[in-house]
C-alpha cells in the first residue's frame, strides 16, 4: 500500500528550458501533486522559506548557478529538502558526485515519467518523515525544559540506573525528596516506565526521535 503524502507536499521544479519545465510540472500535477516552477537557481533562493513538505527537481546545468551549487546554498541556508538531479547529458562521475551530495536520484533526459514520479514520491515520503521527527524532537526538548534544574539532575541519575537512596546521597537530599522529583520527571516527560524514560533520554542526547 503506498504511503500517504501530506496534502501540503509540493515539488519545486528548476529548469531553464521552458518546454522541459512545463512538461515536468504538468506531469507532477497530473499525478495529483502540487508543483512550483522556477527558471533559475536564483529564483529559488529568493523565494520565501516554506514549512510544508517539499522536494526539489533541478537541472544540473543551468545558465548561471548550476544544480549542485544550488543544493549547496540551500543546505547552507538550513533548507532540509531532498533533491532529484536531472540532466541532458551526464556521466558516472557526475552521478557519483550527486549521490555523495545527498541526492535522492540522478536522472538523464529523456527519462521515463513513471521513474521521475517514483523518485518524487519517495523524496516526499522521506521529507514527511523528517519533518515529523523534527517536530517530535522539538516537543521532546520542550518537555525537558519544563523540568526544574533539580528534576533534570534526578532524571540524569535515574536513567543511569541509580536507586533513590543513591541519588539522595549524591545530591545531598532526603530520599523522599528524590521520590517526589522522580514522580514529577515521569509526569512531565510523559514516560510510562523507567525503560521509556531511558529511551527519551537517549533521544535527547542523540537528537534522534524514534522512541
């Protein structure tokens, strides 16, 4: 069963050949997806940033700034967007360079419509997943910031496996105080168990959110 894409998903198409650009946009829209067309890399860079899921289909060889340079600029600006490179003439070194740069695909014109659509859908599914992880990471960090400094200290000791009395001795407080802080930590972090809290702590440290 195909994965459902966000209704806000959009594909940015960058090609300085009007006929190619229009054909790709028409193909994408015929598949029920949104598309925005640009004739140059500079137009993309001047566009406002977006919060929705997106991918970029860009020609390697553009009049001024090429596709590789555009990708580099977008990364520098913090745009986390999957890229599909297309080109009228390519070779193995060029495709290797594209993949090393993190491209989703590298297609040589004329390419099969189904091949391009498959790459686009794959890119958008990946982008939806990345966005969900970023949102989860922000939520997780927010939960942690609601803890008091003492609660954060207790949490750090709890996930290391220390007993309440050991934590109390380390912090120089009563064991009952540790129990209270521990209970508040579990509530604020929305942890159902110690194992769950350990997973959340690991996610915070690694910036990884599949918990």
